[in-house]
């Protein structure tokens, strides 16, 4: 898609709706970044074009040489088969006659001839060739800038077209993006044939006599997503699908077993048909799979040929961030635009993609498979193959022996490994890692060995079960190969760790520094945009992802929110019910009184927050621990915390079990909110879990968001200790040469470690609290429960739009006052609920019914109110003399004109100073006074206990209702009580309530 040019003072972005101001600001900054990207001089571009042409010629020559070797090898195999392999042929024919369904003979698993010096000779030749007109330094610069080889079929004009690569974390997010692209209505490239300019403009706006402009969009995905071969898709496992797909494309595979959907010369017409259908309109990844199925061509491979014709390409993280994936898809980012959405977890995504693990049991199984393969084909392998297979066996054996010693020595549960420790086998230190890495890539050793083992198992009786077990998970040798390749990475980028499990040891390679793996993308692309709704704090991106870039090349933007300031209230809560201090640090969070106080506070909040409330906990383990304690009965009560919560809202909680269906959980949560009972629902989830990203709890699904504690990573873990040491070392080295003293450099490094640790935590928190507010008319309350949220250091790491609505004073006030403020916030919003005005619908299409949001108490309609006929008059019907100060009954102090006497009488004894609008000398708790009527008292007693008292089965005891922990302060006298004695504890009782309780034989107790 060509980058839009400026029109008059600003760009026209063709939004399908009236954009918010911050959307226009973001788009303006985005286009400026793309348009002002520094171009390269013409002499570099000219040399780049010559290099591409030369690279294409060399690539063709290499292909011809490789084809000649393949033909020679095929001829050798043919002669070997005809001259000396007749017994094998006879056995194969006998097996076929016996009805065997064996696909290939064992010769298909032999390694092709490999000569390790070929690539070195090619590389040496390419380095000696030059135009002779540039210096060595200039050639080195050009080699860096020229980019990789390209296909000679690419049109010359294609080089100047800018493409946009849009990347996000999941296919569902990419699908949402594709649906939004369909709404964009671009103006036609060819104007209508109308002479008058005004008439032409009207015709364009009305779509008359014009050619519409369609975005050329392509969605890329993995084989697991796009494969349409039913037999391959039935394997289920992504790795198994990848390998089976490659296997059935091999030249020696019989025609009846090849995939008929793979593009080739015979079905080129179908590929072109697929291209036309795909680019005709904007399709998401599922639509592309359906188009491929309908036409009968593989969408995974056919989509590769469409990349060069597309303007916007959407793809998930792994396909963009892995160099091997980009090469497999023939994606070049040179001079193109890369946009990464949901970039708050970009550094973690890069590290996870390039991290790999292997267990001792896997190494032992891989060693057995390799040795079995080597014994079978030792006479058929040429010299280079035999050497490299032996090196792989030695390396795997060395790793296996070391992990065996770790298991036997009862070492700690986890720790750091040094590469020199695990390379202790005979001759392992003499292995050239780069040659071995190239051999593993080119020889396809893992695929050969795995195919041979599978083939052998099908021939042996009793091994069918083991075959099924292997195919249900990742083939072991591919996992081992990935780990071996990770050992070739520079030691400064990552570290090796071990983790003791039950009767096994896991060895992991963790990438600590994502800089170099992302640097190639940054250096190739015209512009790289990292976007996200909750990327704060953003210092880590400059320090740990782009440390090599000068500050002027980085642009950082942060925008506010579209909601009015009175649509959000955010409160840090440091103390809960009964003045319990909320200290959810790792050392104190397991205190049972703390967890009970948390439950009582959440129960009280659920009574004042309408509809849906989402609570985020630091981890799954802590959530399970909290649920266990909440099931216990409260002191002097027949209710548990869960019972108290469930009287207000239906309870749901997230599970770590992979079998749990998240969609079903969300659907049940939404149904409970829309059920019509008016109470709503409570959803307990985990920060960083399945519900903390990609789920929008908008409108009634998320009127309240409660964050419990801070999800700091475990500093005691070996992985995080290594990360801390890595950040400290990098910062210390970066400050070298800045004129700082040794002590200042150490202090700066320590400060950087603390920032990195806190920022990692706060990005997770910010992602959670941003789930509730999703559009302009939405409103919610955000409650952050931990004493640390009351500190300026943590508050400054919150997004700006939350800090602007943060009630910092809430950290110093009692919880009763905070609950009263939240109740007042929702009473104000309940009067005019704006979510029915056509705002963005929730993730699960929650429909709002105004009656569900209104208070449960019936109010007089406005048409019957006395003030209806007095509106518009100054006196509102009470006259301008009396000013409605007198009362016919003379109740209270009505009509009094002496304000100072009023204060003296009202607050005597103990009155001092003014009262006015200040509350310094008032008791804070008088603002929190939830009431309950007598007819609701017995509903607080569990059903079984209530039935026992009604049936006189507990005549020797009397129920005690302590209302304060249940969230009620005053008892009113409406309704009737059963003639059963009951003891009621509360702060306030009306006279009628006290009389009726005593008439039933009960008693009242006043509590503070």
C-alpha cells in the first residue's frame, strides 16, 4: 500500500467512523514516522540492485550444482539397486504380496551425500568477487545494507512499493484487525468522468461512476492453521503436522502418498485462482483456509506467492520474529513498514520463541535412536555423514551423562549451568559448533532418524503403542536438535539452567537478551512501530531492546483515554475490613487473617458495585489458596466468606487446567450478569493468565476491577537471578566512558535492575486494569489492594489516564470511607447509564437492560412528583419569603436562622471551631451505613441451619447474626420476624426493629 501523501495541513485517514482526538493524534504521528524514515543514498541503492542480480545468478548456479549432485546420487542408488540389492527388492515384493501397507523401504532414510567444504568454497568465492571500485570498508557497509538474495521473477517496480507487515500475538487478534480493515472505504484511484469538479466530488462520495479501491490484504499463518489435507490435520500436534507435510513432499515419496494440494506446475491455474480470490477482498485466516479448500490448493504454500502482490500482510509473532520462519515464507522486510500490536510483551515473546528445553529422558531416548540408526546405516554413510553423526551422538551422550550426575547428586531444585560443564565427553570440545549446526539444518538428520524409528516400530509387533505415544507429542529428536542449535548462540545472550523434577532433570536454554534477534528487523525495515494500549512503563524498550539506537531515532508517544474524567475512579486500598493491613508480599501473603480480611472487603465491595466485578490475583497457586481459606466459616457466624460473596453475586473463577474452556467460563459469567437478578457476577482470575489479555470486560462485564497484590517475579529463581545479573552487567558496561566513578556506575546498575524488575511487574498490572474501560461511554471503578500501591514510586508507573483519576487519598482513609465513595460513584452513574447510546459492545455482546442497573428500591416516577409543576420557578412552589425553612410540625431545628447556635447545639458537648464543608472532627464511619430490614435477617442464615431452627431441632441454641462483617451497619423495622429468638449485632437499630426483635424473644447488641 503506497504511503498516503499529505493533503493541505494534515493527512486524511479515511476512518469508517468519526475518530477520537487521540486516534487522530496517533495516526498523524504514525504517518510522520513512516514518511520521514531516513532513505539510503542512490549509490547504495544502485549497488544493492547489482548485488541482488549477482546473488540471483549465484543462486541459480548453486541450484544447478545441487541438481547435478542429486542426479548423480540417484544414478548411484539406481545402480546399487539393480546390481546388488536384489534380496532387498525380493523381500519388499514378498511384503507387498503378503498385504503389507509399508510406505517405503528403509533406503529412504539414508542420508544423502554431504560434503562440508561446499558451503565454505561458495562463501569464499562470494567474498573474493567484487566490482573493484569500492574500498574494503565500503564493501563491508554495502554487504550489511544490500539484503538477502531475491527471486529473479520479482518485477523491478515491486522494489518501490511499501508494504505494511502487521503483527500481533494471536490469530483472534489478527482476525479482529481484518474485520476492521473491511470497514475502511478508500477513495477510488481513478476519478469519475465528470467535468465539473464539484459534481465529480459528489459522484465520488456517492460511489457513482468510479472504480473502488480495495486493500490488498493477506493473512499468513502456520501449517497447523492453514493445512487442508485431512490426513495431515488429523495428527493434531503442530510439530507432527510440519514434519509430515515436509515428508510427503519429498521426491522419493510415492505419488499415491504425496499431497495433492501442494502448488506445482500442473495446478498453477488453481494457484492463480486462489490469488485472485484472496486479494479480491479482505479475508481473515479462516476465510483463506476456506478459499483454499474450495479451490483445492494448499493455502499455506499458495499464500507465499501472494506476499509480493499484497499491501498489508498480517501474521502472528513467531512468523515475524523468527528469522527461519521469515526465510521459509520468502518475507523480506527491506524498506517496508513493521507494526507490532500488543507490544507490551514483545521482549518476553522474543525470549520465549528462542528458548528451548530438553529433559534427561528425552536425551536418553534420542541417544538410543541415534545409535540404532548409526548401526543400521554405518556402511551406507559417506565419510562426512559418518563424522557428523558420530559428533551428534557424542554431544547428546555428554549432555545425558552430565544430567545423570546432576540427578544422582541431589543438587538444588534449579540452578545455572555452564557450557563448559556439560561439554565433558570425549572429543566434545573438538567439535566445530558452526559446522555441526549447518549439518543439522541441511542433512535433515532428525527427520531421517525419526522416520526410521517410526518405520521400524510399525514392523515390530508390540511397538504400535509406543508409536502412538511418540506421535502424540513433539518427536524427541527434533526437540533435542533445537536444543543443540541453541548451544551455538553467543554465551552473552542466554544461559543454561537445570530443573529437578520427579525422577527427571530438565535442561533449559533461556534467551536473556532479545536485542540481536530483533535488530535485524529494525535495520531492514523502513519504520518499526510498537503499539499497545498498556505499554507503560516504556523505559525498558529503549534500554533493553534498542540500546544501539541513538535517542533521536526513537519516538515515544503516550495518549490519554477517550472517557470523561468522571467515568473512572481508581483507588489504592492499603487496609481492609477490621483495619487489616494489605501486605501481599511473598513473606506475608499467606497469613490467614489477611486472606479473611481480603474476602470480607471484596464481599462489601460486591454489594456496592453493580453487575460484573473482575478480581485479579498474582498467581494460580495463590488463587487456589485463597478459595480454600474463604470456604471456612467466619468467627461467631454460620457463614463463610464465599457464602457472603455469593449472596451478592454469582461466583466464577479461572482454572489453570488446560481442559477448562475459557469461552464457556466467559459465557456463563456474561449470562449471570444478564440474568435479571440484579446482583451480577464476580470473576476471579490471574494476572498474566488466560483472561488478563485479549478479553474486553467492557460495559456491564467489568464495572469493577480489583487487583490483589503485585505480581513480582520470584527473585529466588535461577532464571530471574540470571536476568538481574545480565541487566546489571549490561548497564555497568554501557556506562563505561561516561566519566562516572566506579561507585556511581555500580549504583546506576543497581537502580537499572530495580527499574527492570518493577517495570516487568507493572506492565502485567497495567494490562489487567485496562480490561474494563473499552469505549467512550464506559465507566468503572479500579481498586488496587496492597500497601505498595499507596507509594508514589508504584503510582508513577501506572498509565497517565489512570493516574489522572487516581484518588491517592484513599490509601490513608478507612475502608468504610472508600466503600462509601465507590457507592456514591455508582449512584451517580446509575441515574444516567450511557452504555445504551450505541457504544462499543462487549466481548460477549452483553446487552444492557436499564432496570438491572437501577436500585432495587422502588422510586416515585417523575410525572407524579410534586416538583414537576414547580419547575422553572425560583421558589419551586414554596414562596420567596419563607424560603422553605419552616416546617408545619416544627420538627428538629427547622427555620432556625442562627447558624453558630445550630453548630453549638448540634455538636455539644465537644464542639470546637467551624464545621462548614470540612470533616476533620467528624467520625468517618458515619458515612458508611448500609441498612437491612427485619424481613431479610433470616436470609443471612444458611438454609440448613434456618430449617433446623424453624423445625425446632435446635431449641437449645440461639442464632447470632453479626451484621458488620456481612456489610450491614443498621437494622430497620420493615417486615416481620418468625417467633424464634435471635441475637443481632449491629451499630444502629431503629426503635421498631429493636421492639420486634425483643418481641420475638431475641436481643440486640450494639457494636462499635
